[in-house]
C-alpha cells in the first residue's frame, strides 16, 4: 500500500486542480502514465472507496460550502459542480447529505465539511505493536477534532460547535477512548454510560486491518463493565458509507431498527456475545 501513496497523492492533486471540470479516467490515466485498472485498484486499496465515489463526494462537499457561505443560486452551484440540471444536482446532494440543497442552506449550521484527501493526514503505516489504547484527556481535544474532521465521511452531520461541547463532556466524564499509532490518533470511541450507548466508534481506514474497533471495545468493556452496548450507524446501502457499517457488523453488532437522528436516517445496532 505504501507504494500506492504517491499515486493516490497524484490522483487527488489532479482532481483538485480540475474539480469543476469533467475528469475522465482515460485522461487521468494518460496524465499519470498508468493504466486505468491500476489507478482504480491503487485508489480503492489505499482509501477504501472508489475513485468515482471520491470525486462525487468532493464535488458535493465543495457545493455544500458554497451553499453555506455564498448567496449563489442553486442552479449556478449545480452547474459549477458539474451537473447539467438542478434536479440532478438535488438528487445527488440529497443522497449524500439527506437534505435538499435548499434545506441545507436554510438551516445555516456550520457542519464539518469533508476536505480533500491528504496522504499525510489519512495514511498511517502502523502495525499491531504500534497501537496504544488510552483514555482521552483535555489536552487531546484539538487532535480529536482534527481526527473527526478527517473522518467526516464516517461521522455525518456533525455541527462543529455542538460537537466541541459534547466532546468536552465525554472527556470530563472519562468516557473518551483513543487509539494511537505513530503519535497519531487512528481510532475514537465515545461512550454514554447513562444510555449505554457508543456515540462514536470510528477508525482511520488505513488502519482497518489492525482491528482497532475491537481493541477499543475491549478496553471500554474492561474499564466500565457495561451491561449492554448499542450504537447507531449508516443504513444499508447509504451512499455516504464506505464500509463503516460493515466494520460494526464484523465486531459483533447486530441491526435492530431504523431510526432518525438529527434529521439523518440511521440504524441502531446492539453488541452481542460480549
């Protein structure tokens, strides 16, 4: 995977330079002097998402910024984002954000926006012996917020100021657990003991092979001895999910029921056999 990092950096750099243009796989392959198949494989292996999905998400997240911070007409934002009509843009935007562009703008809330893929931020070359699990403290707060910004795709619809306040609450209650590797946060678990609920459980995709979710859960269970544990996650086939739902299934969570949280359609899951 390490050999793919420079390729992915070249891909994402090219995409950012041409974000408002039509980017074809053929043109990208010609520019980078690699086969189309190899580019697709390298990108998927490194980022855990398809190149097409990444380009679409980047464009729609930039559109979200324009909707929040400008008064451009929605049709203008649609065309600038690469869509030929407002209905097509609205459909794609709603698939990702679960709100129409108009409603997203009217809410006027400052959400975390998914930024361009940065190799130095997203890739951590770690092995099991590099992992350290510990409680989060007040001095970790800004690093946690940076991690959450990176993981925006795994933690949808987070309003920044509300999240800052909630994070302080979890830290002060000793209910914030972090996985570290190479002096970087690579995993986060926030636990609400009153609800017996895991509010966040997410891991940097480049560390998915290290079973960090299981290690965080084991640490929590040994520390707090919860009677039961549940969480909420993406519904099956949610366009925003690049595999986080499956990660929860892998560690023993089972789907319970579909619910709506903060106007976002999710699914509750309970941990079994723990």
